[in-house]
C-alpha cells in the first residue's frame, strides 16, 4: 500500500506539534481529501481532536505497547483508502521509552513507516542558531529523513528573514512559518488537554481556527508533494477478524462500553476487535443513562476523567446500582483507570458503584510511564500468565492498590502487584492496547456470551 504520509515531529514537547498536526489535518480535509489521522505513543486526547479535524477515527501507533512489528500493519489498517496520512509525534523526535533507546520514539515510527518528517521548531528565542538545531536533528540518525521545517512563533518579518537565511545555508526547506499569535483555545488540566467530548462546540471552533492558521502560514502544496515521496509499505493491513469467531453463529452478546464526557479514553481497535469476535458493541453514558443498555452481557469501562465528574456520577444512583448488580451476578467487566475509580466504593468521598473494596482519591503525584505486566489471576479478560505491555497515566490512588486477587504483576520498570480480579471483574490502572494481544477481546466476548 502506498498512502502519501507525513510525520509531524519537534525537538521537544511544547513546540507546537499538536497545533500544526491538527491544523494540517483539518486544512487538507477542507480541500476534500480523505485524511487518516494518527498519533505516535499512547495518548488518548490528541486523537480526539484529530478525529474532529478529519471525520475519521484518530488512531495510535505505539511501538512499545503493540511492538514495532504492528506499527506498519496498524497504520495500513487505519489509512486504507485515504489520500493522505498525518502522524503527530510524541515528545521530542528521538525521545522514547525510558532506557530503551529509540523504542516508541517518533523517529522509530517514522522509520517503520518510511515516512518523511517535518520538524516543528519553536523559533521564538533564536535566529541563526535554528540552523544548528535543525542540522543536529537531521544528522543524528541518517535513517530518519527530515524533509523540511515549519517555524513556529516567529516574531516579525525581519525575524522570518533571518531564520530562512540560516536554514537556506543548512540546505533545509522551510515549509511553513507560523507567527506568534494568541493560542487557539484548547484548555488544559491535570492530564493534558480537555477532551473533545467535554467541549465539542468549542473544540470544533478551535480546530477550524487551527486550520486557518496552517493555511495562512504553511505551503500545503509543498507538504503534499513531500508526503508523496514516501515509498510503498511492504506490509499487510492489520485485521481485527480472528481465524474463527469467538462466538460462532447465534445472537451476538451485547457488550456495553462506557462513553460520554467522563469516559473518553479508548482505542478504536478495541471496539473493532470485540465486534469481530462476535459482540454487539453499544455505547452508554454513565453521566446520563440510568440503566445499562438492554441485554448487556459484558461491560467495558475505559479511561477518562471521573474525578472531574464525581458528583454527577455519584448522583446517578440507578446506574450505579445496575453496575453493582451486574458485577454481583458474575457479569464480565473490564475496567481501566477511570473504570477502576468508578467501580470503587468512593471517589474523593463521593459514593461510586461499590463493586470493589477500595476507595479512590486525587493525589499530588502524577503516575506516568510504560509498564510490562503479567496477569496474576484468571479473569474474564486474560488467563494468568498472559503478558502485556501498557501504560499508566493518573493522579489518583486507590486504597488498597490491589485486591486479594490482583489483576497484574508489573515486571518492569518496577515489581509490584496492582488492580483487582473478583468474579467476572478485571479492574486496573493499566491501559493496554488489545491489538497487541487479540485473545483478550475474544476471551471477553466468550465470557459475555456465556453470561447471557
């Protein structure tokens, strides 16, 4: 497959990658192109803005969680039939999993995709030095093809001239210049940008404004020409379909997936895997719905921000009771991070579902990083001994941090047990990408069919 593609990278976080990548996606989509949006790394929030910009699911490419061998196939799956793919990088171009060299870096993803890189440089405090910076990034790894630069936060016409002269000496094309301007309103809080689902109207306006900034400052024709220089990828697209359905024939079990403003973290491939395994995936909103979807036989509660909505979630007593009853009856439940908090007895003193003998609260400490884990207890999600990679990203803690039957044992970078397995419930802080281990979706779907 040969989809034109670009990787949008930067020397460091805070340089303007998200602004440029999202604006490019929206600007090209406005031209009538089918744009496939991707994000390097595990981040859930940026892909929501990418989806708003393109009208297609934002998809993650994470070489740590899924393995380098799946980056190309997952990209091919997501970009099939598209005119252009734009991949937003993570952190600095060469930053990846701590202590693992290039693993999970933007540079590694670019090499795996054989894609040209556009470097977004915050030029606000430099002039000729920009050439030395860009030269270093271009020469650090000869296998990374740096195709051009977009200069961000340029102060004046004179400043732009100095920057262009310096980069011309270095032989690096300038593909865009973005002037210093008031930031487009994309509010942040304790875990990054506020998700699209919480501010959809404002987010639509913000994405439109980003597209306008990019149109005004970037050479879209030159960027498209660069994207077309990417050679064909020699890999088959990833497919969620198993060799045999987990639930052959008969009625499909309903798997209810939490959504809405409080539960916005999910990977598109999870629903695709559940559907391919034989489930009927139905979304519900714990902030608004007072009952689980009719016929619910499995419950998936992913990540998000229940700590922001604790009073509203607590006030929805009918749904909390329905979730507790479903779990008490042995229904299969897969809960990650926000889902763990929702299943606890309380969250910051507000009553939650009470499925787990644990209380949750906000803390001052950010827990963030990749983890290598092994399933400690048999559950509806995994058999004991199943090995998976994932990541943690939270500012909350639970007391206790693990039940009598823990969900996971972390083997790197630290050794500890974490999470809860109880009857059909598997609840943990660990975010995982099921494409790396499709058996978990099949096992969960079989458990839902058996419960039904």
